[in-house]
C-alpha cells in the first residue's frame, strides 16, 4: 500500500498528510514525529495519512523525486476515491 492511514476520525473528513518514502524515512518519522502529530490529530479530530511508497513508478518517464510527488497526493486520493474534503500537506520534519 502506498498510503498508510495512521488515524481516521469518526466524522471529520479533514486530513493532514506527509511523505515518508522508504523504510528509513518512515521509521524515523514514526520514531521522532508521529507521537506529536497523532496527539494533535486526535485532539482536533483530523485524520493522519503518510505516503510510504512512490506514487509514480521509477520506470515511468515522468518519475520525480518524493519531493515533487507531494503535488500528486490530491490526484492519488481522488483516484482511490478516499472520502476526504480538506487535505493539508506538511513536510515530514515539521515538529
């Protein structure tokens, strides 16, 4: 799965999303950042998503680094028909 749902609020359709592609990036985010992000999301009833794999295959001629793939998150979520109204992308190292 390219996307992990860390927290899903019961009624709200607002989400925070970040990109942590690759085992090292995801485990560092999980170790150092997830606790605070999760507390914030639960307190404010906001969902939390993490992109853990490239949204575009590396062999695709349009492949861009994970840095650029944040621009594709909205389209990816629409394609997957995820019931999200508002999405806020936040860099992984935001504390």
